[in-house]
């Protein structure tokens, strides 16, 4: 099975203007001398596009601290990558928002640690940071830039989640992503006081599922892989009760952001090598990327996601300090394909404790970073999961005694939730997307591929309803 990176997080610098209590990094006020140089950063982008087409998230610290951040972003976009910016938002005035728009970032995420200034500013350790972040996100939205709110859930703010969702809806952002606190970096010092209990987090995940069916906003639980188990349980329970489960991500959000069906599936047959602006080839570069809201399973560390530190070290994710390699010493593709850490994470059968015997492990896998933090072993069980699996026996087969769900049912529920909308690799008008959703789901992916192949062959940059109608007519399908 071939694994291709779908999201790559690059910690462009440790420099930051805030002092957040839970930060993954231990920030410095100014950029570090150890930060990858501009040349090294451009070289990293070249190495990424040699074999993959992921979304590249430029993070920090505060990435806007880097004077060359827009040069790096512009180069990445020219190489065909979709770029996102992960920032605290306090530096995004109207001029900065225009620069972000003009460069062409696909999305900007801004972190909020509460629904009100008192909560947020106390955790960020800088008075006025909440107000500045609000202004930043408004400046982005005013210019039509896709914006996202990130919230790290801990004891100080979990009761404000409904208000944070209301804030996201009021501001008009495209996404709200929640993160369960992972005790690394500065988070180690506050973990004992701030980590919500497994039982409380279970309640939060069920609330999140309920909200995902009510709002046309991308709601994504991140660093909470057991949400995929919660989702599957809820879908199967609803079916047994005679109810018709609604899609995990609301219809409208999927149309906006695109979707993928399997993280391990290569994007497309390789295209012909193209010259790099910096003299390197694009070997095996696929044309398709991955949707900004794409979700396939729980913990993607080392299977679809990885993290590059400010000094070039590669880790499975930004919260798991199990080093996989160093791009200053090895090529990125070699690290991705050959790292023992990554290989271990790609084998769910190596999981230990209750994760190892859980019937949901192939869609969840537990948070490997929290396992590492608790035990020093990233393959041990997820310490903040309330679920107790039933160990399969010969008489029980593959069913769970408590729930009565077979492994086949679990996989079916997971596939159903993930397979609503095929990923879109070209630009589509809204009416064209609406038309695709009228095509029967079992041929929808094939139809999308035919339409996009047709558009590429005729150098059509934007697929509109007329293109869809034309292709469907040529294929003998109903005009939609």
C-alpha cells in the first residue's frame, strides 16, 4: 500500500508575539537562527512536489514573523501546492489581509482559545489579543479569503464551545476545527490542570456530532481520533433505530471544500515531468490534491500528515516528538517512505493496550501523541478515550458485545460518512457542483473524473454547468 502526504505542516519559525500557555512550541520573541533559510525552504517545497501534491500549512510560532514568508508562499503556489496559513491573527490588519489575498492562500486559520476576550487573553498571556484576532479574521473575510477558527479544548474553555461555534457562525468562517490538548511543549506544564477527562471529552464529541448535522460549516474534531468511533457508533445506532443518518459534513460544506475517499490512494497517474523553476523535475507529480475539509480516519500522523520543524526535523505530527528524519541530512521523500517511525504508525496491528484490540482501531488508531506523552511509547493505548472494547473471542467473532457492531458494519458506516462527494481537483462553479450531487452516488466519482479529464483536455480552467451538461450528453447520461 502506498502512502502519500496529504497535509504537511511546516513550522516556519519559533518566533512569536504571544505567550500561549498550551503552545506546542516553546516560542522565542524573534525568529531563530536555526530556522530553515529561504533557500532551504524553497528546496523543501521542491522535494515535496517531486512525489506528492499535499496542502502545505505554514505555521509557527507566528509565520508572519518571517520576512520571507510571502516569497516562500508565492513559490509554493507556483509549484502547484495549495497553501494555508496558520496564525494567531493579531498581525492581520487590512494591508496584511490584502497581501495574503494577493499571494493566493487557500485558507487562513486563526486560533481562538475562548468565545470572549477574558478567556482568550488570559490563555494567550497578552491583553487585547482576542480583539486583534477578531479584527484579523474580519479583514480576511471582507476580502473573500477562506477563514477557519482553531480551538484547543481544555478545562478553561470547554464550556464555551457552544459560544465559540456561535462566534464562528456569526463571523462567517468556513470552518471550526477543535483540538484536544496534547501535553507537549508548554502544554506539559498545564496538562494536569487543564486536560478534560476522557468522559467529559466523550460528551464533547457527541455534542460535536450533533452540531455537524445542523450547520453548514466545516466542523472537524482534530487530535481526537476517537471521534471517528463516536461517529460510526452514532450512525449505526441511528440505523438500528430506523433513522436515516445525515452526512458527517453537511452537504453545502462538502461542495465548498471537496472530499477524498482514501488517504492511502495515490492522487492520479503520474503526469509528464515538468521543469522546476529552480531546476528540479516534478517526478510522478499527480494533478489532484486533497480537499481542505478532507477526512479519512482518526490519527493521520505518519500516514497522511507530517510535521517539519523550524530547523528541518520531520515528525509524524507537531505533537509527537518521535523524530523520523532531518531534511538537512536526507531527502524528504526518503524520510516519508522509509522512516521506521512512519512504518510503525502505518500498521494498526502494532497498537497496544485497548487500542490494539479495539474493533474501531482501523478508523481511529487513538492519538499517538497522547499515548507517547503518557507512556513514552507512541504505540500504546490512547489515554483519553472512554471507550472499552470487547476483546474478540472465538464465540463472539468480530462483534462487540456491548454494541453488537461487527467490523464490517463499522467499516460500512465509516465509508458511508466519507464517500458523499468525490474530491474536486479543478475549479467548479456552484451550479456545476450542485449538478454533480444529482448524479447517483455509486457513479459520482467516475463522473467527476470524466468531467475533469474532459476539461483538462480542452484547457478549461473553470467547470460550469454547461461543461457538465456537455460531458453527460457525450457519455449518454441524463442531462442534470
